[in-house]
């Protein structure tokens, strides 16, 4: 049975273990990540955390809605077992009626179809080979861009993080409508 569980009542250990062991695991679905990027989030849970579906939500004028938070590309249903279209449908049906509008960016491991579904192409770069080998397969224009903009960032260095944020704002802020709060969330991540 699928249950709606509020964030405060969630077994974080079981929830994160489900995400970690999922065949379609994504960093965006871990509790610590959602705690940073969402205003609020709860989850749908199958039985004893056999499968989970995070539900980021907001409220505007007392109307609650599920939304895709900034910095989360793919959410949806997560499980260590194969996920069927029927299971995804069951999770969708289990979303409480209190949410009047629902927008979810499902992950690539969630088979789903329907008239209100828009499939988007997602390019995934497997990181199971050395960089030099991966680089050989890049398109010529990508190689040129990398050489032109080659910079080294060290994640532990706060100055490097600030430089990365500046680069993001210079090159991508016109492509995304981000609030100041969403920009601050990137820094927290």
C-alpha cells in the first residue's frame, strides 16, 4: 500500500536507503538535498520503504501545489526493483487531493505516458571511464569550449564556489528564471 508521509514523520534512514539502493538513484531525491532546495516536501512510501516518491510542495493563497524545485532535474518514483508504468500510475493516484496543481519531472527510470506528459531528451554522460577516454568522444565544438573556458574548481574552497556561482550567473542566468532564494540554495548545496 502507498502511504502519504509528512517530512517530519519520515524515517530518514529508510527513505535515504531506498534512494541509495534504487536502480534509478538520483542525488536530487536524497533527504538532505531536498531539505536544501525545497520550501517543503513530503513523500509517498510503498509499504516499508520498498519504493518512494518525494513530493516537493508550496502553498500560495492557501492553495497547495507540487512543483519541480530549482536544482532538481529528475524526481519521481525510486525503487531497487524494476519500476513499471502501473506502479508509477499508482503513485500518481496516491498524491493527496489537497494538491490542486501537480508538476513533476519524472526520472528516466519511470515509464510514463499520457496526454499530459511531455518527454524531454536527457543526455547522460557515464563517468565509469577515465576523463581522457570520455574526452575523445566529445564533439569538436565541445572540446573547443572546454579548452577556451578551462578552469579548475576545488569544492572545499569557498572562493572557488563563489567563482562558480559568478560563472553561472554570467552564462546561464538569462536562460533560467531564478529567484535570489534559489541562487542562495545553489550556494548551500
